C-alpha cells in the first residue's frame, strides 16, 4: 500500500516510538462523489483530537488520502437549452469507487479511534466501512 513512502520509518522518526502503530482505515463501499466541503468538515471533526499539546494522544496522526480534483459545473439560471455544458463552477468533488481508501489513522487507543471515525463518517455523502490493518 505504501510503495514510495515508508510510513513506519516516518512514524519512528517523528515520535521516537519503536512500537508498531495500529492503522484504522476508512474505505468507501459504494460509488459516488465527496465534495471538498465534506472532506473539510470531516477533517474539522478529527483535528481537535490530534493536537500537539495533548500528551495522551500525541503519538497518533491521520492522513487524508483523497483530494477533490474534479470540477462540477452548472449553467446559469434563465439560460436557454443547448449551448454547451456551462461554465459556472459549482464545487470540486472527489470521485469515489468501492474499496477506495479515503482516510487513515495511526493510533494507540483503538476505542477512541473507532469512536472518532464513526462520528466523523456521518459528514461524508458516501457509505463507508471502517477496517483495521
């Protein structure tokens, strides 16, 4: 899964912790789109639990594995039919297929990480599953 990036070396370098971290992964189970606003609201739910000053959770980090790169356009109101797709940018979305890894947490406390993911996944518009690696 980590072809170009050795996460364990990064983890050991950053936190000076040589115990192998546990991984919790949020994967999509259906096709759909996730908007950039949904990804940001997901991040805002998780980020207070990963502050640097909290000593009990300082050895946990999370990754956002997707980026909203596809533009959604919309025709302006009161425009006649035809004439192309429309140039008014509505939002940016991330196309999602079943099995795509969306978010990852490396953690030491399994119950807290599961609670965080189950609370934050309600912000996404796609049904997801939580897996442990």
